[in-house]
């Protein structure tokens, strides 16, 4: 069709040129006319590229951007077929898995949750989820190394802390869906797949049923990694980015607004929101190129890696955020959740491996100090949403791939999973199983063999751990492919 279209256009152009333009051919061959034609070509080419990209945003328009304009259930109505056809050819797809029956898989990973609470039990607490850029466990007091987070360490003394927690990915684009929507990313980050507009449950969409207002704060340029599009499809009412901050004097020159002023602004913006609310903030100053504001040069100790001073700066910014938040009327009735999007760089063999490279802090804090303790069982980012909803005593059914960390009846059967560039990793309390998708390629006792030096073979527990890993993979792939990622 396209070739036919070009041929017809060429034929029509020749007819018009012969009948209408022939008297002016000589004039059109002047240098001035040639320059004008070249200028027209540049303008037309520029507008064509702009149209193909879909605007001036950081990355080209994608299917998930439709969520910025309509409710997720109406997204198919505002997308046009040619656009979807072209984009679907460039986005990632998953392969359906049938390792076992659906009933067997659901015994390990049943993503449809319903807690034994009633509507009158619900607490109406605000929820603030703080995701700190590149906050490895090894940078905190949970590690066996020097800590670069004195404030967060002090906050953990009054929090419910999960000391053996893992991220579900190694990039921010994988970490955000895991934390706010209990949605891991296997093989490809969820936001970049053709399934990004699936109906999913997130903090925002679930708590909307309880009248919550929702917001997502990120000081980066709007459009970064399609976070604003994902937040729209996940049900967030408001996205607050660099554009909404609207003060370039606080721009760091690379990624966005410095953490200190942005977090201060967030604390005040939350005071303007109707309660109850659920809000997420994703910081950015502890990202490469690892710089701090000029006024703080020399204030934060360098450590052994360039990122360490930036982690100290991020910790300092969070201390100031909490100092401001304590003065706000919403603070006392708020559940705070603090974790990382993924880990940062490491120079320690205990963490510079495929196990330690995913270890992050996860802890829950209530200002009345009613939630304290330390849990050494395995945990992961996708457990955050179902655990927070349990703390709120949420009684309605919802969808989440993770588990309730406060459920003591299943603490020893908990698991964590992530996907490296080449294989899946499945963690139990003691074991790490590496799976290429069909068979086990590595098995370690990661609690004692922290550097993963001793691969084990023919262990009696390997078949059962492998089956559990495959059950989770099957549930994820098949449910995502068939858009069965919400409670209808």
C-alpha cells in the first residue's frame, strides 16, 4: 500500500509540474530557490521526526502514554491501530509457561489476596513510600561495613525492619512497579512490554476504593523512563516532577531537582492534599555522576566509592524531610515505607556478586512506634504493597504477586525472585537457586556462602525449590500475557 501510495504521488506531481509549473522551471533553478527548497526540506523533515516521536518528551511516544489522558480501562479507545501495530513490533513479549497445573502454581504464588478484616477494622492511615535511588543494604547499618546512613539507621531502631530483603530488579524502571504495584519484571522491564497497559492493582488504585488521593513525586524530567505514563495507568491522581516543581535554580545539571529542596517541597505539598492519601517519592541525587550541591562540598565523607558521599547527602535530605514532616498535621497518622529502587556499586565481595547485588533495606515506620522489630526471613520489594495493606487492615480482595510479611504463618515459606541479564534467581530463607528458564544452573547456601564460592549439586532440596521457582514464573508470565493482573 505504501509503495502504491508513493507511485501515485509521484505520478500526480509530474502531471502538476508539466501543466502548472513549467513556466517557472527556469526561475526555480536559481540559487535562492534552491536554498528555499533546502530550507523547506529541513523544516518538513524536522516536523516529520517530531511527529514520529510524538512530541518533545525525552523518549518517543509509547502505548503506555495513553494512560496520561484517560482512565486505564479506556486506553484501547484512544489508541489507534497502526500506532499499536508498529509499537507492538518493537516492544517485548513474554512466553507462556506450563511447567505444572495452575492449581499447583497457585499453591506457591497466589496473587489474589484477601485479608481477614472487616470494613470497620480499616485504619485510614496515610501512606508515604520513599524509594531511595541506589540504596544498597551495604551502605546502611544492616551491613557488616561502615554505614553511610546515620539518620535511616536511627529510624530503623523504631521500625519493622526486614534485614534479608532483595530488590526484584537492577534498574529503576524495574524497581518502581515492584514497589508500588507488587509487579516484578522477568526478562524485560514491565513498563517496556506490550502488556504495560494491563489492568493492575497498585497502592493508588487499591486505596482509591477507600477514598484515598494518590500522588507520585520524582524530581527528574517528566517522561523519564515513562514513570509518568506508568503512574497514570497504575491509577495515581497526580504526578509531580521537575516540570511541576518549576524552579530550575534547584536543577542539578544532570538528572533533575536536588533531593533536599525537592523533598522539602513534597512535605509541604502533602499538607495540601486531602487526607487520607497515599504518596510515593523516588529520589535521584545518589545517582551517577555522584555529585552533591556546591554548598555541601566537603561536608559528607567520601568513603571508598564516589557514591558514598551522595548516599550521605540523601540520608541528610531525608532527615530534613522528616523534620519538616513532623510539623505537618498529616504526619502522626501516616505509615512510612522506606526502601531502594535497586542497589548501587560495590567494592566488597560480600555484595559484589549476584546475591549481594540485589540486597536492599526494607522497613516500615509508624510515628507512634507501635510497629517495631527485626525479621531475618527472606523478603522482597513486591512484598511491600501487600504488607502495607495488611497494616492498614484492608479487607477487600486485591492483586499482588508478593506476600504479606507480617503473616507469621508463612514466614518460613517466603521467597524472593529476580531476573539477571541471563537467568532467574529464586531465594528461600537459606537457598539461592539459579534457573535458566528450564533447568537449574546454580544452587548455593547464600547465608553461609555469602560470596557464592561453593556451587552445590544434587542436593535433596533442589527439586522442590526449582518447582517453587517455576510456579512463580508461570503465574507471572501467564497472568501478564492474558491480562489477568487484577481482581475483576
